[in-house]
C-alpha cells in the first residue's frame, strides 16, 4: 500500500482512550495528523484492539441492532485477515485505536444479493472532524479496487456527506429494522 500524508486540525488528548497492548505489526498506510503519526492497519495486526472496538460498536449501535458485545467481538475476530474479506482496518496512533472500518461480504439482509459492503465505520468522538473517517473510507476503497472488488455498498441512517465526498452515490433507500436508511454505492469505473 502506498504511504500518504494528510494534515488535520487540533489533536485531542489520547489519554482518555483505553490503551492497547503493544506488539509488532505490519504497517499498511501511514498518515500524519498535526505531526502525530496515524497508521491504518488490518485488525489482524492489532488483535488486542478487538475488545476496545467491540465496546465502541456496542455503545454506538446496540440500541439499533441489538447485538451483544460478545457477538460483536466474535464477528471482529472473524475479520482478522490481511488480504481477503472479511477484513477490518484500524486507524491508530502508537497502537491506540482511533477508529475502524470493515469490508464484509454481507451487511444488509434485504440486499444480500449485493456484495461487498463497507460496514462499521466508526471514529472515536475525541478524534472526529480530523479526516480519520474519510481516510478509513478511502483506504477501504483502495483495498477493494486493488483486489478487483466492486462496486461496494453501504447503508447509513445518518448523513451521507462524508461518503459523497469519497465518491459514493445514493443507490436507493430502504427500511432496516424500524429505521429509514440510505443505501449507497461506490464504483471504481
């Protein structure tokens, strides 16, 4: 993967986030945020981050999808790949997770004939607004395109602006659970 540098504004303290055990890892992409190093790596290189990510996902989406934290951790464990789907990428600084995104075969039962899906884009609130979400989305897009995968789909109940800035277009709208969501598509053509 090529290295890329990005500039961002104001860095919050990382002291408020749980620490992640240190071990060796391969680096996929290095990005600079106000002279602080941010790396995007496969979750396989940071398996100790599973517990942190599972807690974040549970806190953010449990009311929406009802998944238990143990189920989320199990699903993340299934994404411990480096070069195939399903795969999760983690943005981190010195192995401290900042956010993550996954590329999964399926993510929306009503559209199970479409694949693959960008899923679980999450950036810790302390680090939002710094381009980390966009960097994660673009990293996933680059991975998918370089592996001949496309188009890619996602669904969101929220704003689509970040995705639109990354080249996504609205594909359709639907209902997931009791909530209205937008289904989006990214095509590398």
